[in-house]
C-alpha cells in the first residue's frame, strides 16, 4: 500500500532547540526508528517540512550577501531538499540495515507547479525560520515581513502559493514500488510554466498541501502527518481544549469552517487531510512520530476517514 508520510519541520527541529546539526540529526534518527517499524507494511513516500530550516538558510543568505552572491528562494528550497533528503535517507538506510530490511532509499529533487499569478505572492502567509519576541519583530519588520504566529511568537513570512501538480510524480510512483522514496522536501521547489518551459519562483510551498498533491498524483491510499503534537485539538491551547481521536470528513470540515485550526500550525494539516480524502484517499493520521505505530492501530493520535 502506498502511503505518504509528511514530517513537520517543527517535528524535526524542536521549538526550544537551537537548530544545530547535532539536534537535527538526533531528531531525524528518532523519527527514522519510528518509521522503520512500519516500512515492511507500507510503500512509503516521505515528505519533510522546512519552516525552521529554510528560514535559517534565508537568514544565512541575507547575512552573507555582501561576501557571497545571494541565491533566490527557490534555489534555497532545492538546497534544503537535498540537505534533509541526505540526512533522512542516510538515517533510514542505517535503520533498515540494523533491522535487516532489504529496501533501498531514494531521494528525488521535486518541482511543484504553482500559478505565477497566485494571490499568495501579494499576501505572504508562510511562517519560516525562528521565533522572535515582539521587540525583535518590530526591529526586523524594517527589513522583512513579520507576523504573529498564533500564540507562539513572531516569525518571518514569505509567499506560499497553492501547489497544483508534482512535476516528477510519475517517476516517484515508479520508484516507490521497490524503494522508500523521499520527495517534495520542504514542500518541493516552486515552479511555474510559461511557453512550455518551467521557471523557478521565489516562495515556499506548504509541505502539508504539497503532501496532499503528491499523495493524490501518485494515488496513495493513506496520508500520515507527523508533527510536534500528539493529536488535533479543538480550542487548542485553551483550558477547554478537546483532543480529537477519530473523526470523519464531514465533521472535520465543520470544525475547519468554524475556525478551530490556526493558519500557521494545524490549519494546513487539516486542510490537506480534507483535500486528500475528497480526492479519493482513505485515511489520514495526525500525530507525533513516536505515536505513529499506536495511531495506526487506533490507539493514539487523530484518525480522519471519509
């Protein structure tokens, strides 16, 4: 069974972490151990998030531009896709060898088609990079667009156009028959088409929506969204918050329309789940990486079905 696994950027880089290489590898290794437990049962396509990581690359780009020529954001997306693909791939290979599982791991740089006239380019909403205090945000807002990310602090925002199609979806579908595939890392590399030619565009495609489009294009049966929280909550962060264990498509659409899920955190995950199920998908699981095995058995996380 083909299953797309979306790894949230905030699951790979913890909120209170410093974003160091050592922390990243530690978190990836932990996630790989959890994924290795289900690899025999599923044909996995893994999509990694990028919010914290691509924000760091963008900051490096900005700080060094007087000494090293700056690269456009779509090129940084490609850099991050290669970086995380290498680290996740190597970690998974080590786990597969340790558990004597005879599967190869392949990372494919993935272009994602967007509309160059998407309104997101005029209204950036994608949170990337580190969190700032209100005082830091006021200072940085002179150079970048900064917005408040729910109740978690302030972050930089960039355009996040709606993904329309995965350019390499046929290759990915063929590869996953015999391999674990890592694709659309960080949401993939945003491109538009003009005069039958592809052209990169500066943006960051939302990983959750890219995961849905990938799952749809390769006709995956299920979508596992692994994030930093154990399940989906109504009234999240409030005293009366309520965790959702099992919910159907009609119910989750109702909660989404009521505004229960913030745009910068759970909103895109729930929207991706809705779109995936509406396109023919069978099941979506949202939970922490360490709870995935239990969630598959219905004993943890949030399970959404048609």
